[in-house]
């Protein structure tokens, strides 16, 4: 029983593409937000609140699926080894105890594999919808930016003022239609995200219960420290993101948050471009966190946690089974 997990590296090109597309959209929407009014300001807010890299989620999802595949293979191989034992050469209570223990280990391996599958599939599911969202808002931001660049020169001269108003009317119609689409996607993303979070949470509870019944109880106290740190980090950045989010109302005045959004987009586009030009992948080598542990440009003021000694490296050892 096995399946072919996708190669995480096969998503590198997708990851690199979205690393540029998403932040550039945040830059492009700034001028339309100041030019074309309410719909564009709301679009700008949605772009800021949905800055992400679906390619990275796909790559991480592939790693989880690969992990599930390894655990399934381990369970199958253990079962084969136990089944191949010669009953005539080993029998009795100790043999029966070993077979029972092997059965418990196999159950644990499959339980972990099932949870890894849940996480991997969930990440791919949300990544697919986010890819649609990012592609849609990037195309919309590019179109509105082009209209704004046409509008202002026409508006500057009286003979072409009428043409400028025609461009403005067209841009506002495009923005209104695009906003409706983005709002629908945003609502779908929120519902899907909540559903997948509950799905993963239930899977974790089931896997912990199975492990406990098979003699491998996990002590929740061992996870309190890392969990508390990650939650504090996540909620702190969520709060700062919401605080700095651009206005989604009728006006952009004073507009500083819209300018911050564009500046952050340019900052991230530059970081990602440098990272990709280095060795072709987004490995964080150009990320300030890799050197300083914090990244104020991304509202991250919490030092990065040291990698624990037990953490797997980039090339985990699967007992010689690759």
C-alpha cells in the first residue's frame, strides 16, 4: 500500500513566480487607489490582506505527502518482515509479544501517515484557491495601474480631459467588477481556511489518541513552550498586519497605509528577486531574519527561535530507504 508523492522541488518555479507576482501587485494597486476611488481602495486592502505565496504552500504540502509516503512504506516493510518470520525457528510468548508490539508500531506508523496526508492535502487545497486569488488580484492590479497611467497624462491637458473621464469611468467599472470577484474569493478562502483548520485539528486529536492506545502517549507539556512561542509570534504579526492594513473605505486620506503597503510590496519583491538570483530558490539567504533574527520590513520584530537539535535536516535519513 503506497502512493507516489509529488517531488517538492517540482514546485520551485511556481514558488518563484508567485514570490514576484504577489508583492508587485501590492505596488501596482497604490496609484489606482489614489486615482479611482472606493472600489480600488477596497481592492488594495484585499491585496494586502492576502499577500502570500501559494507555491510555497504547495511545496510544503508536497513534503507532508512525501512524509506520509515514507511512513506508509515503513509500515508495509515492517509488516513484510514480520510476515516473513519462520514460525519454526521462533515461537512462544516472546515471539507473540514481539508480533503484538510490531502490530502496535505498524498502527502508529499508519496513524502518523494518515495525519500527514490530511495536512498535505489541506495545504494543497488552500494553495489552489490562493493561487486563483493571487492571479486574479495581480491581473486586476496590472490593468488598473495601466489605466491610471493613461488617465493622468490625459487629465493634465484640457483638450484630452473628456478622454480622461472616459478612462476613469472604464477603470471604475473594471474595479467594481473585479472587487466583486475578489470579495467572493476572499469569503471562500475564509470558509475553506476555517474548515481545513478544523479538519487538521481533528486529525491531530485522532492521531494522538491512536498513538496513546498503541503505547506511545505524547505528553502535551512537552509541546507547551514551542506552541506558546509560535502562537505569540503568529498573533503578534496578525495584529501588526491588521493595524497597518490600508483603508478599505471611500477615501485614502491621508493614504500613508496605502504607501506603506506599496513600500512593503517593493521591499519583498526586491528581497525575493535577490534570493532567486542567488541560487534559483527562495531559501531565505537574502532575508534579514537569516542574519538578524528579525525583519522589521515585514513587521516581524520577534527574534527567530533557534532550530532545536532534534529537528530534521534537509535530507532526512529514512533508514536507507530513499
